[in-house]
């Protein structure tokens, strides 16, 4: 049952790119992202209001979480835009590189000693990226902007890495009490929605017509299936598996996205692109193992809103 829960979590999260493609048939990436975050924020805020879990956490922490929300908005906007220019498999693969960027930050800024496994991750990541971005296997919805799509997907991964670093730092900075996951996501989802709504208005992106069932299905599925069910199941899996195991299981996400894209949109990959994808997946795996091990019970507390660790907000697709 535990393995099934973990598999369900990764398939639900991996399906986000599929749902996004449906959403983008009726609206732009900024509006789709804003609507997804609005739904998710409403559900989380409603839960927080009913359970009374929102507390004051201090001006500095509030400021940091607002910045994290803006980075989350950039993550969604960049990633959904990339889906218009490149295949689902490549886009999901590149946006999942956030463990590499967080480890680069730890080495370059925090002066954490670099490990041999991370050097291997960098080499594999560079090789895989070179193989992936130089090959185009299937036509994208908007052709001729493949390099821009690659860069946007990577930007989405970098923004998510920044989000994770800020959230982790915020939780560590509030020493008076433990900041609950629900308190964090209520604030960051709300700030992300606000930023995306403003951007959508500026770029004249409007919600899809109410009669556009395909687009609304994609938006609702991103919010309810990928965001709430997927991430809830991922948190629940932390009661049965170590954080490293769960982190490694996220490698299934781009695989699930690629398989679903092949079945639904008939996307395929050449052997060269597949080899590049395997290199990037290996690089992500090496980078993910750099995270210090924490007892699973600590992470399980995050699911109930009491923990001190951040995996409950690790993956935001």
C-alpha cells in the first residue's frame, strides 16, 4: 500500500504537464497558472481557517514568504510557457533540475564542501542538457522557439530551487515555534496567485470561457489532482519512506509525464534525446542524494501541519 501511495503521488504530479496542455488550449500560461494557484490557495486557506492553523510569524518571515511566493509564480509561469515551445517530456525533465540548482547554491554561496557525487551530477547534467537541447523530436504547439522553451523550463527549475531555499530558511529562522507547512503554503500560494494575476492582466490574458470544458478540466485537474492529491500523497508517503527515498522517487515524474504524453499526444523521443534524458535523470538523482537524512517521523509531522522540514512543499507541479 505504501509503494502504491508513492506511485500515485508521482503519477499525479507527473500528469500536471498533461493537464497544463489542456488548460493552454483555452487560455495563456499566466492566466492558467493564476487560476490553478487561486483554486489551491482557496482550498488551503479554507482548511487553515476551519482548523485555526494560521498564526502571526513575524514581519521578516512574512516578507521572505512573499518573496518565495513570487518565485513560485515565476516557476509556474516559466514552466507553463515552455510547454508551448517544447515537448512535455523535455519540459518536465528540465524543470525537475531544481535539486542541481539548490546544491550549486549550497556550494557557491554557503561554501558547503563539494562531494564527488555532485561533480558527477554536474557532468552528467551538462552532457544530458547538450544532448536534449540540440535535438527536436516532435513539433511543439508553437514551433520555432525550442531554445526559448528550454531556457524557460530551466528558469522554472531555478525559481523552484530559490523557493525551496527561502522556505527552508524561513522555517529555520522562526525559533519561537515550528512553522507549519499549511501556514507556509497558504501564504506562498496566495502571493503567487497575486503575482500571476497581475502579470496576466498586464499581458491581457483572460480566463477561458466558462463553456470551454477542456481548458477548465486542465486547470481544475492541475489544482486538485496534481497539487492537492499528488502532494498530499507524497507527504503521506513520508510516513513510510525516508526523505532520500521520496526524493529519488521524484525521478518518476518526468518519466510519467513522457509516458502520458506519448499515450495522449503521441509525443516520442529519439534515442539521442532519450540518452540525454537518462543523463539528466541520473544527475538529478545524484544531486537529490546530497540532502541530509532526517528521520521519517519528522517529515510525517509536516503532513499534519506540525513538522519542521520542507518536503511538503518540495515539488510544486
